[in-house]
C-alpha cells in the first residue's frame, strides 16, 4: 500500500516518526513535505497529499499539523477526498468503517506519538463496511457535484 504523507512545521516531528514506522512495516511512503521545522502554510501540504490520493498515485494519505484541523479542512477541498481528524482509536476505526476516509489527519500538539501510531495502525487495517454506509458516502460525495 502506498501512503502519501504531509505536514506543516507543527506536524513535522510526528510526520518523521510516522514515516519511519510506515517504512519499517513495509509501506511505500510518498513524502510531500515539509522537510524541516521552518514555519510554513498547512494548506500547501494538505493540497499536495490530497492530489496524490485523489489522482490515484497513493492509496491513502496521512496529514499532520498542530491540531489536524487546518490541514484536513484544506485536503477536504479537493474532490474525492474524505479526510478525518482522529484523536482516538474509536473515531479512527469508525472513519474507515462508516465514512471510508481516505486521509487520516492527526494533531501533533494534541496526540502523543504512541497513541498516534496506534490510531494509524487501526486506521490502515480497517476496511470500509459498505452497505447502508455506501449510500451515505455516495450522497456525501454528490455534494461536490451539486454544490461545487
Ligand atoms: C500552525 O501554528 C498551526 O496553526 C497549524 O499547525 C494547525 O494547527 C492549523 O490548523
């Protein structure tokens, strides 16, 4: 599975930890930056990862900023993206089972690295449930066409 990774300065350290973990587990990682802790703008990285996922160049994406909020809102502006900010394992599991989230967003200033890796592992290993949830996800994506 190929994972696109991105973070602003507020998520850089957790991105590096996640990159190492993913590589150790055998995932292919596409690192879209940022590459240091210089102040930068989270929408640039939210967009870069979202385009990789929406364009099919990555299977899933992981985005990190201080809270996970700004970078996920940015990613969700790209058609085809369902980015979910998760700070707990239950939300991470449900974002896959019910919402078919294709990007996980994390907040480095909110969630410790140990919990973030647990959340990530669960999120990567949980499949979409489909059925009635597919109808709802289809409706959600139709909003892009109706209101875009
Ligand atoms: C950067 O200081 C911070 O605003 C950013 O990382 C993020 O938390 C925004 O949502």
